[in-house]
């Protein structure tokens, strides 16, 4: 009996590929039925020992796929050593090894570069990876960094405690106090780090003024734009030298990837590619593909989410059980005029408020707001909430949290794209538990 793998029904793909190359030099000229007929007729003597480890690839022909393909290969075939040398040296553009780059990362980076209006962009394996990449590309032992005292907790840890282990000094400062920023800078300062909209109390950084201060002192400005995103603000337009995003959040928008982004100018980019590859920060192809798909709906998602957030903030501002509501779109916000100047009429999808009853009130609100999941992240399609004291800022000392205004009663909302009334009704359900 002839084994099935030697019958005409199981043809090695190499024969088909060879025939295509020989008979169709102009492209993929066969119909599906012609290809299948040829496939049946082109039996070979290959065994599973030969077939299994050698799958063959086919060109899509002159018509290109409308959706971006996923390039999962970890390595790329080179024609010869000369081509490998040219690719690895950078004299020829292309790919050799996935850790050094791949098409999905480059497609995503290019889309983000255009969104932010910068000369260069690259994608990292997380938002923290993006921050670390800038540090590694800019700073050396003995350098100094001025750090906003209103950062995400892990960002603060990286820029202070972890950077100190590498011989890099840091000074925390209120980024809204320009005189304090100026006073904190030294002749060793190479980087100033702020958040466009701070986490979690939503203070707005004056990026143009901070960029001027940094440049006057011979430093560069890094803006973490995660709470704004490029639909609300493009920091490079305001003078920032570096822009980072946690793509995990609103830019992807679906809570199914962990990625980061760094954008910047060609002038500062020399050390970025080597640092990205050498420190193993490359993003996975499938994650990049998912984020690229998410970006296709970013503008329409942010328009709805910003509108819902504004409505939620206005409702919360009238609740007696709430001590404070933080949202740049409210006229009561200390940075409202600056926000209008930098953002126009969109103020982001984050709203933070503090309940008068402290941690007990927060626990009651969270338990009663059954339609708002407690998810210590942000930027997805649905409205979620978080508790900064126990999640994002748990690593700060109590006195640091107190100085920032973070208490046990502080709730951070990431407002989604549901109908406005659905969002407000879910908030009312939680507020009913605290006597509001």
C-alpha cells in the first residue's frame, strides 16, 4: 500500500511553489480550482520527515491583504552572509532577528509617529519599558533628572530608587511650580519628566513652559501622555523632546495587550535602537497587531469617552458626600485655563473624586457600584474604577500620598464609551451607599 503522504492528495508544497515560480513569473495567476488541480497532480516522494520541518511560504500575489498580517517569525532568512551583514549593520533596511525589530512593531510605531507628529517612534513591551528606554537612551552615571512629584507610583520608583542604583540622581518637584522646577535643575540635569495629565489627581503640566526651562538648562523634556493620548494632546507640538504612552491603555483600548510607546526627534534618537534591543524591550508581534487594530477606532472612542467623563465630573461636583472632584474640564479645576489652551475642548476620559467618609466610604461605594468594575488600570471601552491608595500609589509613603492629596476616600474613574445616562446611573448606584 502506498502511504497517504505519498499519494496525490498529499503533495509537498515545494512542487507547487516551483511550478508557480516557473510558470507564473508575473504573479499569482492561478485560480483556486487550478491550484488545487495542480496540487493533486504534483505528487512527490517526500516523507513526513522532510515535509514537517519545512513548511513553504507563498506570496499573496499582486493583491495585498487589506488587514495587516501578523509576522510571528522570530528569525528571517538571509540570502547570504553579505546580506546578513548589511541588514545587521543598518546599511540595508530589513529584519534578521525579532528581538531587533519586526514588521508589526514598525507598522504600529509608524502609525503612532504620525498621530504624535514626531520624527521617530518605537514600541516597547510595556509602558514602564518605554520610560526605562528613555532613561537608558538619555542618562549616564552621574547625571541628574528632575522628576514630577505627581507621577504614577512605579514611574516614581524607577526614576528615583531604581535610577539611584545606576548612579543617577533625582529631585522630586511640583511640576506646576515653575520656579521650583528651575531651582531643582543643576548643571548635571539631563532630563525633566512630567505627566501631561497627572495620575491620579489630574493636574495639567504647562508643557511649553517646562520645555523652555529644560532647554535653557541643557536638558530635554519627557512627557508621559498616557492620561491624555494624542487625540487630546500632542506634547511634541508644545516643545516636549520625548513623548511616551502606555499603549496598554486608551490607545489600544481593549485591555488585551501590554505595550509602551516612545516618540521623539531624530536629534535625540541615536541610542534608542541599541538600548531597545540590548535591554530586551521589544514588543511581541501579536500584541502590536492588536494595538494597531485598536488605534483604528481611537478618535471616535476618545470623543465619546471625553464627553461622558465631562458629564460625570459635572454630576459628581454637585454631590455633598464628595469633598473634591478633579477634572480639567471643570472651571473649578486649578489648571482649567491651561487645559483649554493645550487641549481645546477635550479634557480626557479620567475623573478622580474624593469621598468625605474616607476609606470606609470608598469601600461602600466600590461595593455598591456594581456596574463599574474595580480594575486597577484605565482606558478600556467600559467605565472602570480604581483606588489609588491601594493600587497605583501603594508604593508611596503615607506622607507622600497625603502631600499629593491621595486619601483612603480617593476614587479614580476611567470613563468608557457607554451611553452617558448608563455611566451616570452606575455612579448614582454607588453614591447611594454613601448617603448621597
